[in-house]
C-alpha cells in the first residue's frame, strides 16, 4: 500500500490560462501525486474531461482524475471514447471517479435529466463504460442504456480504475458492486472508517474485493490561520452547496492550521483505512493557490506520504 496526496484547485477563483499552467507545472515538479477536477455543468469550473485531456498532453508524471464526474449527465459511449483517448495519450495516468450528483442542482433541468433515477442510471453507465473499455464486442441491455457493437478504440492495455464517490448507503453498495475504489468527500475519519468497513463487507457479499490501497477522501486544507478570509468564504460555499446547518460536523471538516495539525488529520485517516487523498487548498486568489500548493508539497507531503527518499 502507498499513501499519496493529490490536489484539486476547484478553479472557482479567477485564473488566467498562463497561471493555470504555472500551477500545473508546480504540481508536476514538486512531487504532488495527482491533479483533480470536479464537474459542475453550469458552475464556475472548467469541464473536467477537457482539462484531463489537456493535462495528458502537458504533463509527464502527474496522474489526474475527476472528482467526481456525474455519469448521469454524460453519454456513456462518448465518455468511454474520451477516456480511451486520454489513456492513449497518457497510459495509466487517468483516474476517473464517478458520483451521482446533488438532486437539488439546477443542472438536471439544464440537461433534461431526472435526478430521481440518477443512481440506477449511474450504475448502468459505469457498467457500460467498463465493458466498452475492456471488451472487443459489447452486448448491454439495461433499463436506461442499450448497446450492441464493438468496444471503443484505442482499447487501454490496462483499463483505468473506476472509483466511486459519496458516503451514503447507496454509494457504499455502488462501490462494492461497480467500483474499483472509493473517494469520499467531506467525510470525517470516523465516518470514513465506517464506509471502508461497509464497502469491504458489501464487496465480499457480491463476490468482489476492493484493493486495500483504493480508499481515499477529499480534504479542504489551509496551512495558516483559521481567521483567514478564505476559510470563512469556504465555509459559506460549503453551507450553500450542501445545505449545511449549524452543528453539522461536515461544516467544520476543514483542515486548517499549522503543518503538524494538518498532517495529524491525514494520519487519522490512514488509521481509518484511507491511503489516498485529494487536498483542496482553501485560497483567496491564484497567487495564494500557488503558495498553498508549495506549502503542501514541502511541508505536508514529507510528513504524510510513505515514499522512499531519492
């Protein structure tokens, strides 16, 4: 098993393309494991699949993933083709994570989709995408998707692992039956331990096994003072996005403080069975993102990751 920390920018702050690529190069050079982009169809973020294809061409070492992509918004055949193309450009570096989205989001009306069936649609989409990436000929007949024909080309020699996001009972079951790993979001260590244990039980019941190395969480972090305006702004965004109320423990799950405090939180997750992390820096602007990324690489990674020094 290996403990690794990736990073997600969120890209909700104003950033020019030049600064974005400066940030990517910093991640590439600093030893950060991976870059992650989320999906908000009409939100203030860029499209994750397009970004991942650009990262495939621009980087040599970094892995990159979707945190998370909502399968119900996408055509699974097109998405499988996009994944195959990205993997062709950067073999073994694509890490797709699937979520079901928030039922209250306006994106459902914008895309003509129905949130009530998003779980079943996601399960079928993931199954079909996996088949298209792995099989020469595919025969799929579901309630929401049907396909008879060839798999996609170029076929990956080693299909990308498909992880599942969320910590609900449905997400646990989806990971156990359809996923290769799990990535939680705003999931406290104690809850993460419960989810990991639940996935292992459900996977065994389904005759499957998730690799011990394939459990992760997303952690918003700020190396510095909890009184920084960026922290208050992040709390407000989370409350609005997740409809949090006073006293909801997820509302306080921001890793803010000195490097020792933040490293201690990561170690609590490791003790809970989590070995992969997506750190999302809590920042004021693009310059702050570069500074927080540098601090993550130089102060947190050496205390948390288990890499052998060169």
